[in-house]
C-alpha cells in the first residue's frame, strides 16, 4: 500500500523523510527550535529541498546549531563560513545567524526558554488547520505577521512573515497536513 503524503513531500526521499519524521511535530527543545530558526532563515528565497540537501553540512559548519557557540562567532569564523561551499554563502544570512543566536539567548533570559516564548503565541497548543487542498495552505498568516514583528522588534534578522510561518510548520506550532495525508490520520 502506497503512503499518501502532502503533495510537496513527494519530490525526493529527503523531503519525504523530513515530512514523515519532523514537519508539523511539536518541538519544545530550545536547541531544535534554534536549528529550525536558522534553517528557515537560510531558506529564504531558496527551496526547502536545497536546505535539506545542505543540512548535514550546515549542521557541521554551525557547530550542531549550538546557539551559544554561534552567538560568539568571530569575524574569522564568519569569513570561513562564507568560503564553505557546503553552506548558504550569503553574507547577510550568515550575519543574521549570529545575531539571531544572540537574540535567542536574550529571549531565553527574558522568558526562561525560547520554547516558553514562541509557544505562548499559540496558547501552548498546536493550531490544527483544516485545508482541503495544497493551494489553500497560506504562505503567511496574521499570526506569523505578529510573531515576525515581535522577533524583529527583539532584533532578529531574516525572519519575515513567510519565513516565520514556515518555521511554525516545521516546529509544529501549526499542523498543515492535508486530510488525505497519512500524518493527518495519525493526529
């Protein structure tokens, strides 16, 4: 019997694995939340498949997404990342990763954890959407607008409303699995 997934996840084995094991699963671990923030900010303007293909290299290059280490990256480390062909060599995105690590720590200090902060926007429960077709799934919402504005106010970079909505999907703050998808049937 063939596994039926959301349409976007049928393009590659990497997409399928990500869809099946991660996308839409609620994340409460700050380390994993930062990983998704970094990956989604790197993805801006690119396909998610590109990020998945580079994920292993990005993980290694960014010290397993250790935000404490990333927050203290030097200009030399930043320059080395810009020379690494396995990462997204975009100066502003790499600078944003460092800034976002610093701001992530500031949010932890203010709220106790980034998890506490980000999940407060959805009252600590995933928002389960009931889209019928892939073309109904929005690229952004009023809520992603609000979160993006709050993150920007706190100094985060490269986290516009579309990127934030993709982060919300990745980290399970929203469940956008379509009704025919086996993951929707599991919830």
